[in-house]
C-alpha cells in the first residue's frame, strides 16, 4: 500500500507526507501515487515534508507537479517543506516554487493552518481556481532561491 511506504500524518483535514532522502526515477512514481492518494482523501491541505530530502531529480519534480495539478483541480492546498538548497534549486528550475508555497521547515508549513472550505464548495459549486479565476496562495512566506 502506498501510504505504508511514505507515512501520512493527519491533523484534522491537513495531511503531512514524509518523503525520503533521495527522490529519483526509482521512487518518483510511488511518491506521486502517495501524494495523489492523500489528495483523493479530501485533504484541505497537503504538506509534502521534504525536510529529510537531500536530492531530487526531474522525475521527482514531475511527481510534485502532478500532485500540484490534482490539488488545484480538487481544491487542496499543496505546500512543500524543503531545507536542502539543491532541492530548492530543482524546484526553481522546474518552476514549482512559483506555483507551490515552499517553506523552510515543517513547522512553518504546518503553521500556515488548514484552509477554510471555500463558499463555492459548500454550495456545491466550483472553487475560484477551477472556474478560471486566479487562485491566490495563502499562508506563510515563500522561500526565494
């Protein structure tokens, strides 16, 4: 099972997925599936805990991009907690740091809180990000590379 490989910790509707030291072609598809699994469980926020991640290649960035696309479509807020400069660099090269909030620690990413359920979702409508309006990132400050 996917969540046995990459543990998920739930706090209300906010989920934290701990990712490994090295993310590459050998494990990127499992990471993608783990992140999508959490999003499909109606998480309001998903934090990919990459604080232990020392390296990440293009396939790892692709896995995060796919999770971002699904999160955007389903109204889940995706956040990344990243400490390694090389991992931040890979995210920047792929443009992910402009799409997904990147925090310097798990504590900072968690402190951003669980987003409120959009009014449109409560009525059964579509959130702004799905209806073509620009979705604003919420939460703490983003790291610059």
